[in-house]
């Protein structure tokens, strides 16, 4: 099996619940929560080989989900045209 695939699987299994809980505390829209968690892990999967060498993977994931959350909140307050 590919090491990067194993890396992703382990990270997903160990961090999914924590990331979902964090996002759920910030947003009450369950669809938005699902989207942010999915987007976070999509980025993890896309960058898995790079992240295997990252010194703080949990910190990277935290930053990713916070960025996604802030982007989603900003979209809600922008006036529609």
C-alpha cells in the first residue's frame, strides 16, 4: 500500500471527530459543517505527500478548517448582487 494513502487514512481516523466537533461549535448549519470538514480532508488528501514531512500536521489542519470557516462566514455577510 502507498505510504501517503496510509498516512491519510491514519490522519483521517485520528482527527475527523476533533475537526468536526470544532467546526460544529462555530457553525450551526450542519450542511456547512459537513462542507468544511470535507474541504479540509480534501486538502489533506491533495497535499498528503507534502504533509507527511510537515512538522505540525495538526496545526496545519487547524489552520485549514479555520480558513474555510472564516471564508464561509464572510460569504454570509456579503450583500448579494
